[in-house]
């Protein structure tokens, strides 16, 4: 009995990387790439149009980062399983990813042997983590924060929406432009900005930009 292939969306802002992933998955008879995207916003729009069974998202993308895109895709398409690809193997990113509804977390350096396996796993409803970060469960992250030794505590406390706003601010958008991008009021963005500054103990936009670069939310 022949089963239909698993439909996959691939999103990465580097064309060479994206093409490599598509080529890799194209060699797997049970996987079918149905769409590609070059940034987080396009990933959300493409997912909503194509309804892939699995979305593979790079974490560091312009317009919307992979975690924010994952959150929006999961909200619109709860049956779509999300895998994020990243070079970051620290607990803050794992915590944020799982909180955004991500079911797979694959390190880019291990993408060739692992990605097809991860896609099959999340499609079955499993959680897949690369071996290097398999021990970074939410409970581990919570325990690490409670010790007071984790320097990423404030980042872990940010909501997905706050990370989204932080990224857009760091990319140079004004409050009005962020509001237009997210389709909310300027007052709502001002509230998010105030909360960001309070949580991070940062008091100006330049400080937010430096923080976003340090946390690899945007690239310098």
C-alpha cells in the first residue's frame, strides 16, 4: 500500500542553504517539499496558503525570526508540526522554541543526517531534539534559571510577541512601522516596548538593538 509523502515547507533566508535542504529532502521518497520561503513573514504566509504537514524554519530570519514564525504558524495551523534549524545550542533558545510550539530542534551542523529523521518524528507527533541538546528539556531550563547562575534569565522571560517586537525594533522599524507590520495599534507596541525595557533593564533603543544582536535575534 502506497502512502502519501509528508508535505514540507522550508524557510531559510540564505538561498544556498535553502536549496541544499530542498535537494536533501528531494532524495527522500516519503518527503515532498511543497513550498519555500526566504524570511519569517513569507514562511507564515506560505504555510497558511499551502498547509504543509511539517514546516522547517531557520531561527535567524529577517522580518520575523523562526520562533515568532513558528508561533504564528502553530496558531493558524495547529496540525502543522514545526522544526527549527539553528546553530545555537543554548537552553534559552530551546526554551523559547518549545514555548512557541516547536516539536523539532535540529542543529544546522547536523542537518544532513538528521533532518529527514526529525521530519518523520515530528509528523508522528514526537518531539525531536538534536543529540547535543537532548538534555535541555524545559524542566532543565527551569532548574537552571532558579539557580541564579543562568545569564539568559531575562531572555527566557520574554513572550514570543515581545521577541517579535524586539526583532523589528532592532531591524530599525519605528513604533508605527512595527504596529503596521504586526497589525496592531501603536499604543500596543509602545506597551510592548515599555515591558521589554523593564524586563531587560534597558532604557533606550540603542540598548535594545545591542541586546538583540548579543542574543542573535538579529545579525549585526
